[in-house]
């Protein structure tokens, strides 16, 4: 079953804090992410969207729960994300799966 991780945040208005986020992402997180995806064979697609007011939506669709687990179980990656969270406002993370039809017998 595919899994989507949806992250939503607000970029801070403070330019120094924003610069720190970009620097941390580019110099620390991106190299680690690229290496982790390659070494662990993680299959995903993703992207970021914005409404140009500072609101950001980032999604990553993993082919399987196992692919997502390879990311979620990586303690170093989680440490980086925890640090990164200090550079944004109102961060929320949701884990989504395809919608399911509820069989009629569950309503009895």
C-alpha cells in the first residue's frame, strides 16, 4: 500500500531564521537524504508547493509502508528533522494512505 507523508509549515518572516533553514537543508539534510535514499533503495516521489505567502506544503509518496519505514526508522534523519523544525513555524506532519471503502457489514 502506498503511503503519503504530508508536511505543512509556515516559513518564518525573519530573514535570518529563513537563511538558517535553507543552509541547514542544503548542507546537512539534502546530502544525508540523497545518500539514505540511494543506500536503502527507498522508492518515493515528492514535491513542495506554496501559495507565495509563506505557507508551504511538502508531500512525499512512498511506494510501500516498508519504504516509508526505512525513513521513519532512521534515527539520524529524525534528529535532523527535529533540528530543522526550529527553523519553521506551525509545522504539522500527517501520514496518509489511500481511502478505503467501508463494507456494509461493519455498520450492523
